């Protein structure tokens, strides 16, 4: 059946028993890495994609808010300039100056635009 408990292998070709154990430990480590790292990689990639999408949405929202504020500032600026021109056009001094400009002769030496 087998050797007695006290008898040792003296064969030169005999494999040490540690080798079988190391193969099992290597297999266990490999399976552990596969079982642990694959879900970890999936979670990492999905978290990265979600964070990228959230950051892109936040930046886009911020840019839209800045654009709306800029539009409002430009509209306010144009409205103020229109009000200034309207106020100046009703002043008697401006009206007289424009009438004088319309009656002025066009000279040949005046620069043309």
C-alpha cells in the first residue's frame, strides 16, 4: 500500500512535497487576483466614467451660466448707450449742431471715409 510512516524517501528523483503546495498557493493567488481584481476594475471604470460625466455636466452648466450673464451685461450696455443717444438727441444744443452740420458745405479737402 504505501511506505511506513518512519521511512523517508532517499530517491534522487523524488519531488519535494513543498512543490505541490507552492503550485496550489500560486493557483489560489491567481484565482484570488482574478476574483478580486476583475470586479474592482469594473467598479473603477464605471466610477471614472460617472465622475467624468458629472464633471462635464458641471463645467457645461457653469459655462452656460457665464454665457447668460455675459449676454445680460451686453444687453444692459447696449440699452444704456441707446438711452444716452436718445437723451442727447433731444437736447437743443445737439439738434442745432446737427442742423448746422447738415447745412455745412462739403469741401474737396475734407477727408472721405
